[in-house]
C-alpha cells in the first residue's frame, strides 16, 4: 500500500474490504493517514444484514442501524394511529353482522361469557386488555390445575 501511495498523487481513497480482510484495515488506514490521503471506508455487510442500514453518530461513535423504524417520528406515529383507529372502526362496522352471529352461536351452544379478555404486554412494556370471542368451554374451578402442579408421565425403564 505504501508503494502504491508513493507512486500516485491521490486526494482521496475509498477502502472496500471483505470481512476476512478486516485484519489489514488498521495497516491500510495508517498508511493512508501517513501519506495525507483523505480516506473513506465502505463496510462489507451486504451478506450479513438483510435490510438497507443507515449510519448515525452516537456521541462521536459511528453506529450502523440494521433496521429503520419509521414510527419513531411523531408525524409517522400519528398517521399510523389515525389509520389504525379508522381501519378498526371500518372493520367493526363491516363485520358487525358476522360478529353478532358468532356471539349468538357462542351463547346458544355453551354457558359462560361470550367475550374472553386477557392482559398482554404491548409497546414499551405497557399492559393492555385484549378481547376475543371465547372459543373453549369455561373450565370448572374445582377441576383446574394450579401452575405448581405438573403432569405425571410414567416412564418405563429397562
């Protein structure tokens, strides 16, 4: 590299190395710095990262973002929220006859509540209640197993 730089008058050099050649990067950059050539580096991550990454400066350190999340922008998050609410209202109105039929069938075929609710964890670890039609029979509390019990499976040894 030193002989190439000495033999040519260069203002700028762009380094592209395969991951296997990264061990040579420090030596190449040092030679370029010594000769006063402006140096740029193109990392070889195309085979590793499936998306198009983007660079960010984190207090002077270069950071490669592997996945761009467009909802971090307030404008995009607001638009998404509006589309979610309008789409949900449209879906509820469109499918309300089918949902009423489902609710009636659940009530007629088995005792218990029509709607099942469960707490889930959402964005930023915030809990929310999820509601859905009950698809299983309500279990008798006397027949319930507690979480501390385990199912005994016999094992035959020879």
